[in-house]
C-alpha cells in the first residue's frame, strides 16, 4: 500500500510541472508491468502530453493552416481529429472533411470486393478509429449519413472549395508535391486545414513525397504553422521511440 501511495505522489509531482501538459509517464520512468502509471481513461477535452503537442494544439486554435510532421506515435492524427470534433461540437464549423491517400504500405492487395466505400474502407480505417473514440459508433454513423462528417480519398478532392470546414489531411507523406498543392488550395472561408504525416515513412518511390518540400516552403509564411514533433513526443508504447532511434 505504501509503495502504491509513493507512485501516486511521483505522478502528482510530474503532472504539476505544467498546467497544460499532461505527462504520459511518471518521473520515475516506465515499467511495463505497472498499468497504473498510464492514465487511459477518456477525457472530453484533450490535453497535451508534451510541450510540442501543446504547440500543435495552440497552432490549430490560432492558424488556418497547420502542418504537423513527426514520427509514428506522436499523436498527429488523433490530436487533429480531436480538435476537428471539438470545433464541430462548438459550432465553429459546419462540417468535418477527412482525407487520406489510398496508398498501400509496401504490398499490393489487388482488387478489393464491394462498392467504392468498401474498397476504400481499409485505407481510411485509422480515421474511423479516431472518430469512433471521440464520438462513439452510433453518433459517428449518424453524422456520416447526414454528411456532416465526410471521409474521402485525396483523388476526389480536386475542384472543391471547402467553406466552414475543418479539414484533416492524414498521411500527407504519401502525397506528391502536386497533390499537396491541390489539397492546400481547397481551403475556403472560415475553414481550418491540418496536414499530418511522417516524412521518414513514405510509401512512395524515393523523391516523390512532397511533404518535406511543402513544409519547408510554407514555414516562411507567418500565417501558417509548421509543427515538428520528435521522439520525445511519442505516446504509443515506449519501445516505439527506442526502435525509431535504431531503425
């Protein structure tokens, strides 16, 4: 019992270091057998787990275009979708549009059965997962049926003007420079666009990904935020950060 109380005191000290940043693990380090050291309960208002994540959340609040680049597990997609849902429920936007390139991760699945939605479902599954966690399956289905939330592949975004929308472009490292330029120019009035991606894990041929080039060019514009997350921002299994340092 005394040991457990000591663990909680360590957590309180670690969390008290910052008003906004909610640390993922206590100051004493990570123990794979200690389930109590990680708070996994659902919270309505998300909180950052690192200073850079807080920068990302602040940038989404303040800028109309945000590019979030970083390694796997840094919460890029989840934070963007959580802010999209938050904006929708607060009445700041009337629609949420999520887009993702239909690119396979190194292996071809061939022709998939079913209609268009069924063919695209495997590629868009990560977006559905994040939305389900924030909204619940029943409400998500209702919003999708009403068209309030739209999930579309990149190929179907050309020619559109997205007003009063919160747009999330996920896996942007799998888009070419031309595709990213097309997506960025879809931005309409009273809209926010967040691009997320890991420049080091593109599934395109070498030199084809446009994320690094686009981020470098847009970083000079004062009204666009480019947030670069690192290994210290990883919120998945702690071994993910260790693996990324050697792989």
